[in-house]
C-alpha cells in the first residue's frame, strides 16, 4: 500500500509540474554543410567550426588556428533566458577520437568579470547571440573569445588527427512563464581533422 501511495504522489507531482509551466523537450538536430543545427521551442542553435577568415570547415592544416562557434537565435515571439547550465564542463571540449585524449576547451573560464547579475543568456524575440572561442589567441588579428567566454592561457596547436567538439543539449530555457528543460538525449558535436 505504501508503494502505491508513493507512486501516486510522484504521479501527482509530475502532473502538477507540467501544469505549472514546466516541460521536458527534445532538441531536433540536422546537419547543414559543415555545421550542425539544433532547434527546439523557437531556439535555433547553429554549431560550426570556422577558420580565421570565417569559413565553416572541418579540415584544417597543422598549425592552423580555428574558432569554435555557437550562434543562438530566438525565432519565437517571447523573450528567452538560457540558464548558465548550457556552458558546462564539456562545452566546446576537444577530444582526439582515436585515443580519447582530452585537449580541454578553447576558453579558460566563463563569466570572468565580477558581477551580481544573473549568469544567464537573454535573447529577445528575433535576436541572436554568438559564442565564439578561438583555439589559439591571436592578438595580431584580434581573435578573442566572445563574452561570457574568457581565455587567459593559450592552447598549443593540435597535432595531426581526428577530433571531436560539441556541447550537451541538457540545459534550461525560460520562455515567458514557462521553464523548459531540454532532455539532453543528444549531444551536438562535430568531427574535424587536422592534416
């Protein structure tokens, strides 16, 4: 009897959370050229790797710099607030797929300037936000990460090999009065090669 009461209370809790504006959504993901596009609830996520000239590519030469980029676009009619859990420990992490060696991220920290403001990304309807981070800082060409990403230490150029980078789709969006928890059933990732 206690088991049934527990299950009933869990069921009531789940139903009440749904009715209070919380939902669990899955991201639709498609490949488009050298980029990966994710879409959920009017939020479009364009994930690409660019050369320094801004061309999306997945093949680079040894000692060639690249920029990992995520563009967030709000195509809905409501303001979206993306929680800081989008930028987790594996956000833009680079892994050699052959030996699973972890080369870290192209940034060294997030939200580097002291502020009492909430650590979230806000997108008004019809606007976009770009999160870029070069693998190697280039002061001459003024290639730096975009806020809230920060970089104080340089990475070494990657050796020849096949690598993967990406981000997890398990993060939270507030849209109007609704809180949308993305299911995280998939990762958006790109394979790229250094020749």
